[in-house]
């Protein structure tokens, strides 16, 4: 294998490990934060406060790994990865994760406990007047993650269907539906239009979204690594 192929394989391997690393890290970080309830609170909330440096680093490190993975996927056989837009979307998700680490979310569902600002009396979320520019930028950074990954998975599903790889197509489409659907449930609950009582379990639903999407990225990267290469 030539040096360029070795580099490409190493970068694709970053996509295999990035998702599990992210999930293990935020689980461990959440277990150490006083007052944090993983069933209720978002992963992003771990980046808030004085102890939030660990989750911020988690976002940035994993986002960087996905940027490398995108480069490796771009060098992988198209029959394994799908159209060229797929690596671009993966890279966009990596940039979104890095941005999520640089711009910290506003307090959500009462975590971390507010020291100042106006909060909603029902669930502790900041009112519209209390939203910060940094929090809004954090929300924007979530778009290439929670929209980009499902878009990449659906693109792969269409490509795999045309080539007769129905198992991969089904898995890709299913991952896209679960990630996007779970995220929409959490988003609906955040704006007060979601499933009743979901707010108390929105952390669980968000984790379903994250694990399904990042798990698919690991599978895609592994598929790229194990696919026969031309030459």
C-alpha cells in the first residue's frame, strides 16, 4: 500500500473511533458533574460552567477526528462511501462539533444552576431575553451535525440501493430517520410543542439521536477501511 493510501486509511480510521470516544467521554464527564441528570440534561450542557472544559475539549477533539475522517473518506472507493457530497457532509459535522466546543450553550433545564439571568419558571430554561450570542452560535453549530449526518446517511442509502446493497441501504436510511426523528422530538420539547413529559427524558432521546448518527459514521468509516481499493 502506498504512503497516500496509508494516510487515507489512517484518516478514515479516525471516523471509526471518534463516535465511541465521544460517547464514552461525555458519559464519564456527566457521571462526575454534581446535579447533572443524563436522562434530562443535554450533552452540550456539560460544556457549561467552570468544569465544562472537559466536554469542550471532547467536542473539539472529536470534531477534529471527523475532519480527518472526511479527508480519508474522500480518498476511499466511491462504491463504499457513496457520492462525494458524503465526505463533505462528514467534514461539516466535524466543523460543527468543533464550533460546539468553542461556543458554549446557554443553561438548559436548570443545568448548570443559574447564577444570573432570567429563567423560565417551569423547567429552568433561559427565556428569550436571556439567550446569549454564544448560545445562539452553539445552536447554529448543531445544524451540520444533526442535519448533515442524516443527509449523508440518506445519500448513502440512495447510492447503495442503486448498486443493490440493500442491507447497507436499509441501515443507512434507518440511522438517518432515527437520528433526525429523535432530534426533532428534543427540539419540539424545547420549544414547548413536543411529546408531553418528554422534557424529563429529553437527555435520553438526544443520546439516542447522537449514538445512532455517530454509530453510522463509525460503520461508514469501517466500511471504507475494509473495502477493496483500486490498484
